[in-house]
C-alpha cells in the first residue's frame, strides 16, 4: 500500500461521521476484520507519515515506519485498551517507539559515524579499577533485584530495562495503571534500601 499525504488545505476538524475507533479496533482484535483495518490504515497512515516527517524522518523512512507501525496495530490490536488511551494516542505511541528504535539502530549500525569527529573525543576507556567497580555495582544491583518481591521486580524490569511506558505495562500485565505506578515506586524505594545496606 502507498501512503497518500494529507491535504494541507483540508480542515483538521473531525467530520460528523467520525468512525468509532475503539469499535474498529475491537473488530480487528477479535475477528481480524480487514475492512476495519483498512479504515484505520486509510485514516492514520497519512497522519503518521506527516508526523514522522515532521520529526526528522525522510520520506522513505517515514513510509517504512508507518508500515511497521500499522502492522504492529494489526498484530497487537488485542492489547489496545480504550480505558488507558485513545486509539490515536496508542497508534502514535507505537510509531514514536519505532522511530526511536530505528534511530538507535541507525547509530549502532554506524550509519551516522561520518557526523562525529571521534578523534577529538576524550578517551573514555575505563581503567581496571573503574571496570572492577562497575562490575561490583552491577552484581549488587542484580542481587538487590533478585531480593525484591517478584511483582515489584517484574514492573521494575519492564519499566527501566525494557523502557516500557506504565500504561503498556498495565495492559501487558492486566493491572490497573495506579497499581503499576505504586509497584514501581515501592520497588525503587525497596531497591534503594537494599543497595544502601
């Protein structure tokens, strides 16, 4: 599918016959409804592409990211929770995360090396003492994490190591958002005490 850009002269006001997006998402999640997905795709693809290009993606990269985002919507439609976010917020969050991941991959693959003068950077190789200290600290954190209650360790790993937003953690674990936030706060407090002892 080719993504058609938004017409800039078109009014941004929603039409009176705005689709029931949560209902369309339910149809996609429960019945793999291609017609519902087609409507979601037709509405959101040009908006996502416009957003991605405004945030610095090239035309081709934005096109690819939109395709990836909407494939994710198709595959993970069952994870959408209208109590947590609007359909548009959920879809744009998926696109944003994919854009961030793509930017990280771009840097890790060395595609941006020509932008940096690495010869002018100060040496940052840790000496043996620094390396040993970092290893010790890593072991302490790992040990402290293993001593947390399992439900606290789980939300902490999802939030800090997997960089998942709280709403997504709540959706994945089937918990209220407030419970996830409370567990993370408790886990951080508990972890701090364990590391200070």
